[in-house]
């Protein structure tokens, strides 16, 4: 949530800040602001709403030419969206400016102390205590002041501060929320995520919790919480910046849906080949270790949790392992029984999801071996896990996850097959069969994308729709959960997913004439059961949209509309079945005039509890 950009260098800071903030729009925000050090003062501008409004305000006033500045996009936590609550926040004298991501849990106590000393507050935010604390602590060194104030703050934060007293300096600090340094020549950058600076530098430093960074045009110094030097090896980012642009598509989400064949191929590259081998060295299991493994925990949030549900099914079926799965925000509060030797798999696109990160730490405290499945290289979860498998989906900008989800499923499939092979439950013949199916997925995904026009036609009639239901069994139920999430998060249509066998246990009361029911029928062993469930909802007047395998023409006698998938082994269908559900949600959101890439109240990376 929220976005931070900082620049110190030789050129005007404002264009760099605005470009960086634009590239962080996917994180979700409701206001924005910038602060530039200019001629011994702080030039500040804020705007409620999107960046276009901030840019319009900036164009109507004298241009900022200063070469040091910080910018921010805010997602409201304390106080509603407003210009007053927008960052940057300043001290009483207007000499110090701060931007901040996270939550300061003890801000009320700090605010009372500062107010008693005469400090005046203009906003309702927790962030505003930081510049006032810096004002109290400043004694000629912004670095020392930030280090002192960071020690007073409880909660999570990534912050950047600048001051008219030190016009060529930005100081950043991190605890719990991500912060990245970009390295240039005669200029340096600070950001909350890599896409903000990717067009300007590929050389980065990822800050760890408790670290402070001091940036000037010619130097970057990283310090630990005691102020001692903490040398860091720069990390080179290999993403193609063009992949973070829309490339002619009307929305990032549609672009990312269509990038899935390439993302799937990239995820498989070097990990599968002809014959009967899966190369997954990151897993770090040999046959002895795999056979000794008894229990697996999977924990994640949102879409990643739905990928984990598929992973549970696959690990149980292919590797014959006991698997527990939890929503990460609930996991550590149930006092889970975790034993040394258990495997904990945490799944997160960004690798910065606060609840998932805390679940990972809980597993490590209890002695479990930890494995991260993530997309963003060098993130917090990947650094703290014992081992990490990257999905290689590339940058995902739209808030609603698409290619990150399908590549997560793909990685979980590879893990299940590899552990199944090592544990003796997947034969060489079976593995060869699955590998042929896996290697065909990128090509088959291209075919599935052709359903877009059919789904757009369906969604055009959904402009006034209030309810949609999804039903499925086995792996199809896990896909149904993701389908309903996609639909409601971007189109704002109320949607619910149910195991089809539960219809008679209450859900049929909600099935009324005309209500759409999306019925997933991609698991051959459960097909006949699903046909009975489709008959049940049809008898109550539902409009049934069937999602089934090619050649299953009998479904047309029961479904009002049929979307077909290429035939592939039932355990591999979730990767393909996800694509029509994503397209249906996308077209419904477009038909209803919704903000597809930045749905209301949501953010791409949830870095607070």
C-alpha cells in the first residue's frame, strides 16, 4: 500500500518523482503529494485523488527546479482521503518533510507528548508525528535525527525525510515495510518498490529491517540501527521496463492476462525438459529428506491463498503428504502445532505481504523449514525464508492478480510432482505424462485467450447485475473461489463460490430465476456429480455458464452458455481454467465502467495488518 519515491541528484527532482509515482499507481492510493527542496525552502503540493489532479495543480504554479525531493501516494489508514491528510507531512517550521508507508502504533501517545510541547498538527494521520519528532531531535544531522526517531516508533514503517538544512540529502529508514535504493551516477533514488526506478537504474540495494540509508548525489551509506556502517552488495534487476507498460492494451490487467503464455513459459524454463526430469534445485530435498517429510503447511492471503488451495490438493494427491492451509492473517493466532522438520510454504506475489511475512516468522520460530513462492526478487519474504522459488511472472501492475496467480499454481505443481517423485508416489511414466502436459500449457493458454470475445459478449449484459454464484468440486472449487474474488474486486458485483455438493445445505435458497451460476466442470472424475448440481440450479431458473473441457458437448443440454478449455490432465487444468474467469471479471468491470487496474479501497501490496 502507498508509494514512496525520492531523488537526489543533478537534475530537477519533480519529473523523476512524478514518473516514479505513476509507476507505483498499481499499489492503490487515494491522494498524492511532493516536496522539493528549493532555494532554502520546501516547495510542497498535495492533491486528493489520482496523480492527474496533482499534476494539474503543479502545472498551475511556478515550476519546481530543485534537485532533491520526495513524493508519495497515500492509501488511507488514519483519517479519510483528503489533501490535508496527504503526504509529505512537515514540521511546525516547514523545514523538514517526511513520507511514510506503514502504521505507527504508538502515534497517539507521541502526538500527546508533542502537543504538550507546543507542536501543531494539521492532519489526522499517524505519519505527522514523524516530522515533529524530527524537529525535536534535529541538531545539525538529519541522519542522527532519523536514527533517533526510528527508535521511538512502534509498528511498521518505511520513511524518507529531507530538510532545507541539508538540501542535497535524503535519509530513509525501514522497519517492516519495503524500501529500495536505486544507484546512479551523480544521482541516487529511493522507492518503496523497484518499478518506480526501473527505467532509470537497474542497480539497487534492498534495505533490511532496522537499517537507515543516507543518500546524496555522490554517495549512498547504509547504517544499522546503532549507526554502524552496514555494507550492502548491489542487486541488479533484469526485468524489461517495457513489460511494466501497457503496450497498447487499454488496461494493465488485460495486458497481464495476455502475458500469461509467456509467463508460464518463463516459469517452466530450465525446470522441465524432455523425458522424466524436473529440475527444481531450489527445493533442496533429496529422496531421503522427502521421504522423511510428514507434514506441510501452506499459508498466504487473497489470490495467493487460492493458489495454495490448489497446491494442497496437488501435494496430497501426488506426494501423499498431510497438508494444512491457512489464511495468513489467521495462522499465527490459532497457535498452530508446528514441529521441527515440518515444511512451511508461504506464497506471496510481492513478498511484502505483512500477514504472510509474520506467518513465515512464526513458522521459523517453531522450527519449521520455510519455502517462499514469490514473484519479486529480493523481497522480504524471499530473504527471510530458508529457500525461495521465484515464479518469474515479471512485473504485475494491476491490483487484481492474474499471471502471478497462474505461475504460483505452476510452481506448486512442480513442487508436488518433484516431491511425489522423490517419495516414490509418481512413477517415471506418470512424470513423463505430466511433463508433456506442463510443457504444452503456454501454447494451450494462447488458445484459451481466444475465449475473450465470447466472455465480453456475456459480460455486456451484467451492467445492472447484483449477484453471481460460482460452483465446482475438488480443484474446480478452488478455482471457483478465485473466480468470485476476481469478479467482485474489480466489477463490484457481489459474488460467492461454493462447493457444488453444498448447494442443498442452504445455498439453493439464493438461486432465483435469472441469477448467473458459473459451473466449473474440468475434473473428469467429478463430472457426473457436477451435472447433477447444474440440473439443480437450472430447475430453479438460474442462467448457467459452464466451463468445461473440449468435447464435453453433453453439457450444452444443461448450460445456457458454454466456455471450453483444451483437454489436458485434470491436475493441470487449474492453470488454464483461471484464464476465462479472469477475462470474465475484466469484461464485467469494463462493461460497468469500473476502474479495472485500481479498484476502490484496494492496494496491490498489503504491507500492514
